[in-house]
């Protein structure tokens, strides 16, 4: 059970559920709904945040914006390098290690479809350590889906020659051992 694994009691579960349903609730409003004092709720929320169990994620709600969101699954000989790359590429929202025929899943976003295709070409289809690539466009999202986005990515059109921007290209070169002494 999730609650047992996270060591949550009934009050913690109620607080988390209320915050997930409406992140704008005040501590006083939560306290009224669960029949506890406002300081108790405040202390509980602070404890849950400190433990990393409850977090507030600023970002774009992909359910409500007109941006392209794609899921790229790939099989690579070097999954750790791809996960590290995702920390720097401005188009990569997140990356996940998978079990199964694909060992990495990456979420990409842009306002232009051709940019997403260029990113996949640059980072994966041209990479000899990547055995297979599957890119799927997400066409519908059932619930709110909030992720941070790097607005600077829109200033750059990724290419095979220039990558996804200065930081991304620098990190790719570093990962491939081409820029060992660059600071």
C-alpha cells in the first residue's frame, strides 16, 4: 500500500488529497476540511515537503495549451548518457529509464513539430549507440499535466550540425568525450 510505504497516516493522506485537488487551498481551509488546527496543517505540510513527499510543481499545463508534446522511446547501449543529456537539452521535459524493449522514454515539447523531429534526428537517430527510436505525438491528455518548460528553446531551431542550443551542444560534446577540457 502506498500510504504504508511512504509512512503516511490518515491526516497526511487527507492533506495530500486536498492539495492535489486544489493547490490554492489555504492552510486554514484545509484545517477546516479535516477538522484540525491551522498550525497542525502547516506543520504537516512542511514535514511532507521536507521529506520530498509533497511538492508543488510550477510549469505549463499541457492539457490546456496548444503545444506539441511527444514521447520518444528508445533502446540505447548507454542509457545513463541519455538520462544525463535530458538534464541539459532545453526541449527535453523529462526522461525515464524503462524495462522492456525500450530502455529510455523522453518527453519532448515545442511549438513546432519539425523542431521535435530535428531533436530526435540530432540526439538519437544519428547516435550509433541508439539501436531503435520510436516517436509518438501525444494527441490527448485526460488530466491536468504540469511540467516546467524552457522558453529559450523557442529561440533555437535544432539541427544535426548545431544541436539544440549552446548548453545542449556543449553537454553532448562533453558526454561524447569531445570537449573534455571545456569549462
